[in-house]
């Protein structure tokens, strides 16, 4: 099949390359000529594991090409996949499916995050709740992990699009509005937990921050909770020492002018820090050297924004692990109280 993919961002380029790798002939269309030239020369503008090799092999095979001429690409193609824009009319069926799917997944995340705040207030372990509802085959375990919020270029945008389309259809106070509000507040829940322990004035404090990308295996910081949290700490006088395997350079640009040091490795970030804040669940963060962290962190505290650590195991090393929805001493809140 001959396909045209409109847009060569995180969605368009990955989708187009995968379609080409399945044997289709794909033309990826974009208005950015410099990006198209880079792609033709095998230069990928973002990090996606294995994408560079797939692009190169499919270009070499003649199944993947790049163009700025949308009219010609559409004329020569049997189907068009639009990776940017807003659905409307007859041509919007496929996009509506994409928006609805992403909005459903975002809703599951925000639902679980709200349940986690209730668990904090009631003294219930959200992990037991998550396992319980996840065992129900009607619900399943995907996308019900509580944390400090989702990010990226798709979920926030698609939830907003669904909200706007719902309003245009005459609906008010939509589910999509509530999903977006919970997600906007969720990074501030972690900030509040930090402020509750150290006070609102964080002058003289240093915090290690593990993870800057909005999710593992990408360098994308669009909507990343870590960026919000880093700014909030710096605005309260703290120093932040950050590490991410892939997203350091984009973060430098986004956080320019703030008191942030970019460490060469995870334990360089934690050496002598008051506490560790984990925001992105990279694989290399999942099994840390807890003995080493206990020796490095002056307050012996980990703020686990993804609930990837066992608080009891951390306690065996003399450390406190503060997660989302597993700390009975926390207060039920909407996360807005501490916003600057």
C-alpha cells in the first residue's frame, strides 16, 4: 500500500517508519525543509530507541521517502494518516479514534491519581487498590499506575482537543476537563510532599532529580512533570542536581537561568543532596544501590513520584520513601495550594 503521513514529529515519523517496515511505501510530509533534509541524511531529530536504524534501512529499500509537497504525496497515495491537526467532517474519523483512545488512557491515569490522593488521606495503600482493581478482567492493569502526572505531546493535546470538541457539541463540565485539571495538579502533589518535610523556604537545600523526560526511552520533555517540579523547587530557593539518560539538553534549554546542575550520572546527582526525587521511571533507576543512597542523602529521604520503590525495603536501609498514595500522613489535596 502507498501511504502519506502528514507530520514528521514523534507520532508521524515513528508511525511512517513502522508502516514502511511492514512493507508499505510511505511518504512522510512536513513543511520544515531543514528537518526533511536531516531525515534524508539519516539524522533523527529526537530520541526513539532503534528508530535511526529503521529509518535508514527503509530509506535504503525505497519504502520510506520525505517530501514537502502534500498535494503530490496525497495524489500518489491510497491512504493518508494525519499526525497533526484537528479532526473535522468525513476525513476526521481516524483522528477521532486516535484522540478518543489517548483521552481514555489519560482518563485511567488521572482516575488512579485521584484515587491515590484519597488513599493518602484515608491511610490506604494505593498499590493494594491498584492490584485489586487491575485483577478485574473488565479493567485490567494497564495505565492505572499512580504518579506525578502524564506528559508528552499527545495525551495533553488530545485531551484538550476532546474537551474543545465536546464544548462545540454543546457539552459542559466534561470528563475531559476533569482529566486535564487532575493532571495539571498532579506534579504539585509531589512538590507539596517535599514542602511538608522541608518547609516552603528551600534556600540552602539541594535536591537530586532523577528523570527529566516525560517518560522513559525518550528525550521529549513536552509537558514533563519533572520540568514543573524543578521550576517549583528553584523558585523556593533550592538547588537542583538533575540526571536523565537522554533528556539533559532539552531540559537545559527549558530550564535556562535556573539554579540547576546537570550531573554526569545518577549517583553524582545524589552525592550530598538533601533528598532524591524520582520523576521518570527509567529502567536504570528501578534497582538503585539503596545502601549507597542512604550514605549519600543527608535526610535519607526519597520522594518517589512513580511508586517504583518498596517503602519497607527503603526502611531497611534507614531511609524514608514518600510515594503517591502510600503515605497515610499526607493530606488530601488538589495540589494547587503550593503553586507559585
